[in-house]
C-alpha cells in the first residue's frame, strides 16, 4: 500500500509543538474536515466544512495513563493551534454517517458534553483508509487504556479487523511490564501509524481464518459470503430443533419433575398459610398481652403515685401525739408555754391546710379528710376552752394576790407607785396564747358580719353589650357591708388596743384631749378614767414632750399590738377583693369611707389600726386602678377594628360610667375619680384620632361627630365636675377645628376655580401693585369673565350640591342644621373677600353682590 501523505512526521511535529509544555505525547495525527459535506450527482464529495487536524495524545502520570482526542486548527501565522480537547474516557459512540456514499464521514459522541441536544460535529476523511486508520487507533487506545470499547454504529468491526491485518506489513511489539495494564505498541513502519492491540484475539483470528479457508470464494464476495452464513445458520437452528424433539423422554421426565415440584410447592403454600394464621393469632395474643401489660404498668405507676399522695395526706392528717396531749390535757405553766404555743401554731396550720385553697379539691370531699377536720375542730374547741378558763383564773388570782400583798403599793404606812414588772412579765409570757385566741374570735365575727349578694355586675362586661342599663343592679350592699365592717370592728380594735395598754400597764400618755370624741363618737370625759381609756395611740403630734419621754414605751406597745392582732388584716383584704368582684365602682365609696376613718378617727386609732386602714386604702386604690386599666385596654381595642363610621360606642358608655362614678363619691375620693377621668378621656381622644387617620377622606366628619357626641353626653356633668369641664372644652375646640376643615373642603370642592383665582390675586398683591395684576398671565379681565361664567352660572345648583355633599357623609342628622349654617357663613365670608378683591383689581367688572348671594343662600 502506498504511503499516505496525510500523516507524516512533519504534521506530528507541528502538533507536538502546539501542545508543548503539556507533557502529552502525540500518538496519531491526521488531517480532516469539520462540518457537513454535500455529495453531487457523480458521488464526489464537495467539502463545505473547515480544515482541522485530529490527533490522539497520551499522558502518563505515575501508574495511570490518560488518552485525549485533540482538535487543531490553522492559525493566521500558518502554524497549528489547539482548538478542542476531548477525554477519550468519555467517548461513548462512534457512528459512521450512512448518508455519505463514500463512508468517509463519521461522528464521535461524548457523554460529558454540556448540551446533548446539539448535534456533535461531523468529521470527513479523504478516503476509507484514512477513516479506518483513525478509528482503529481510537478503538485500540480505548480498549488498552480504558479497558472498554465505545459503541460502534454503521461499520463492521470484523471488516475493520480484516482491513487492519491486510494493511499492516510490519508490526513491532514493544511490551513494557508495569504494575498496571500491559501496553503493546504496534508500529507501521511504512505508514508511520502507531496502533495498539488488535480488536480480536489471536485465537479468534485463527478460528476466523479456518472458517474462511473452507470457502472457495474470494474474500471480496461479501454478499455471497453473507448469504451462505444465513443458510448455515438456518440449518443449524433446524438441527437444534430436531435435537430437542429427539429428547422428548427427557422432557417428559423434566415435566414430571416439575409437576412433583408444583405439588410440593402447593403443599408448602398450604403449610405456610396455616403457619401464617397461627402467627397472626400469636401476634394478636402478644398485642393483647402487651396492651394488658401497658395498662398494668400504667396502673402500677398510678397506684404508686396515689400511694405517695395518700402518704402525704396521711402525714398531713396525722396528729402528733405530743401535740394532741398538749392540746387536750397539757399544763399551762410558764415552763410549758413554749410547747403550748408550738401545739397551737401546728393546730392553726393544720386547719388552714385542710381548707380548699390549700388542699386539692379532689381531697376535700374524702371522708377521712372530713373526719380529720372535725377532729381538729374538736381539738381547737377543747384547747380554746381550756386556755380561756386558765387565763381567766390565772390573771384573776394574780391580781388578787397583788392587791392582798400591801408591799406592792405601801411601805411603813406610805403609799408608793405599784411595781407592775412581774405582772407585765406574766402577761407577756401568755401574749402569744392571747393572740391566737383573739385572732380566731375576730376572724369569725368578721366573716359573719360581711355577707352580701354574690351577683357581680361589672362595667366592663356591660360595655360589650348594646344596652346602657346593664349595670342597673343595686350593689349598695357591697359598700354597706364594708362600712359596717369598719363601723363595728375599728372601734373594737381601738378599744382592744386601749384595754391591752391598760392591762399590760404600759406607761403611755392619753392623747385624746379633754372633751374630745373617741371610739367613733363616744363623748369623752375630763376625769382621769376617760383619759386612761385611750392609751396606746400612734398619733403623738399633740404631746411631743411627753411622747418623747415615753417613746420607748409606745414603740413596745405598738409592737405588742402587732403581735396580738396580726393575721386579722387578711379578712379585711378579702372583703375588699370580694367587693371589687361584685362591682369595681364600689371601690370609690369604699375609698371615701376609709379616708373618713383615717382622718376622723386619727386621734383614736392605735398603731395597728392606723396601719390596717392605710393598707386597706392602698389595696382599694390598686383594685380601682386595675379596673381603670382594663377599661382603657378595652377602649384601645377599638383601634384594631375594621373601618368605623359614626359615633364610637365607648363615648356614650363613658357618660353612663361617669354618672355612676359621681354617685359613689364620698369624702376624699374626689381625687381618685378625677385621676380615672383623666386617664379615660386621654385614651379615648388618642384612640379617636388614630381611628380617624385610618381613612383620611372621612377623618374630619368622623372627628366632628364623635367630639359632638362627647359634648352632648357630658354637658350636665361638665357643669358640676371641673375635670370633665376641662375635657369638655378640649372636645369643643377639636370639634370646631374639624368643622372648619370639613366645611372648607366642601366649599373648595364646589367653587375651586373661584377661590383659586382669588388666592392667586392675594399672592401677587405682596409683590406687585393692584393695577398690574390684570396684565398678568391668567388674571386678565377675560380670564375673570370665563371663571365667573364657569363658577357662578349655576350657583344655585352648586350650593345644592354642597348641601347634599355635607348631608351625605353625616351619620348624625341632628348635626346637619348647625353645620349647614356654619357652611353658609363660611362661604359668604370667603365670597365677600373675593368681591372686595374684584372691586379693587377689576373696578369695571360686574359680579353678583354679597347681598344677592346671601339672599340666595337664605332662600335655599
């Protein structure tokens, strides 16, 4: 075969020079045409593509060898330059184009191309030999280096193998042993073409030669060779069918074996079905057992928790033997008083622990709890009876002893001041015992005297309804109960304090001046006994000198009173909280009642009573402040509602609330109510402005209607309540401002050109003389006439439209007459100003006079 000029040493050197520095070696290179070719009628190819050079290169890196397909193109300087680089490991298909009669055009498909929708380029060779040499080199490289062959379409691999055998005159094997695959280089000396291992093995080649040697035809008779192969294949298949038919006994045996196997499979399936049923029943039994176990575990946990709770309850119900013995039959000697006080405190704590707030309601109705409560009550009754009897006898005998023993107050016929140190020590020893006894008595009496209705009527709930008389229920019993409580118990507490001061022989001065009123209205006396009835008083302002000397005694007295009466204040607080739940507004009257006692009973109140009244006043103020905060929060919620029109609901309801609050004011509670008014109205006005801003188009109408409603609903109260009068005037000013803005908007909407013309004239009068204005652009006499014609030609219709627009947006019809009068007055004032400007700037022009316009407005 003649040497091809397409692949020579010069082309290879040019390719190697183009990739110098890449450490790649050119294995094979050949010139091709890239693109599509057009074949003429003579079957010759007309090249329509671009000249390129395809080269196979390899690169060794350690034990690995990589193969590449490079595409070179001619540069402007006549040298080759790299254009494309493909990795042969991604070569998936080699396809010869069947539309090319010459068979020299093919495509290479790679599986890593970004766009598979774009057809790969077509490569066209000069002849079949060049095509076979290139494809054979590519296939050998793929097989040796990658260990696989790409898919070949449109060409017979056997034909290529025969061509390779026929066109390889000399083969030199260069075998290099490595750790990796063995590379075999085949050098075609006359063609300088380097290929790698054959596509078929040596044994396959020998079998093929033996097969071909049996035929007498030439190798070029391909069609006859193919037909003969087909006939022999049919014959071979027929022989296979005959052999199968001859093996019928074997087939029968196989069928019998299959039948036996089928029977075994059916038996096995039946057994498996039985086993499955049993297993299902076992699973159900296991699930049932697990469910029962879970229930038992839950029951066990619950029983354990119940036992723990019952143990705690039993521990709470258990009466210690030492306390039981002390309460039922213990001694009241001084040495045993500490044990008695401990037992008494335990009993008080145990009784409190069995009450509903401190005891779980689930335990309250248990019979054991009820029985234990009855047992503790019995213990309490027994102890109180024994302690009271002992104290009566003890102090009576102690006083008798002191009186009979003259050494306490007489010495050698001379009287001396009795020494009460021993008596005071004895009394203080039993003070804690007295405290427990008196606290129980006061608490029981207090609860019995403050019982009233349990039907609460709260303004907040009523404000959510539509009626204004929702709070019409009479709640006067609430404040009456509180007043009764103070009227009865405050004097009793004062008397108790005075008695305690006398009984304990505290040396404190009498602070009620002679002739004063003490104990809630009892007339005082000028003798010593009357003064002695008011000892132990906290107020020491009138007797600073004496009080300074006896300040230590007074502090000790007040401390003892605190110990004696501490605990009863909780029952007073409970009455205040109960009254707040019934009717929060009753806090006003209770606040006034408390203030009156603090001021009127100031000279009579003991230290403990003063503190108690002060705490009650603070608690009432706190509860009323809580009511005010809740009401303000309800007002603020209107801001989050959807777009609202007309008068807001909280404005008339506030008038109702204020009327009720005024009815409950007593004494010093005026300030408390005024503070609530200030907070209410401030929140109302702020919320009103925020709601108005949500719809600026109707903001002024919304504001004037609500401010008018506020004034109308509070007119009577504002005349007598200064705080409400201040807010009344504030609402009046806001109403006037909203009216002015809304009326101006309506007037300008109907007569916009008229008053814009007047405004332009007024602006120019600051800079130029009146005589120059008619010569300004847009302000000539002709412009004036056009404006008057467009604005006043149908003035009666415009005024009617102005009235309808004013009427349309109002929801309160009673405001319409006053607003229409304001609108007419505002329009006449503006028109009067306009007429004066026209008379000054355009003296010769005639316009409707102000009198005519006034008569027109009056007639409508």
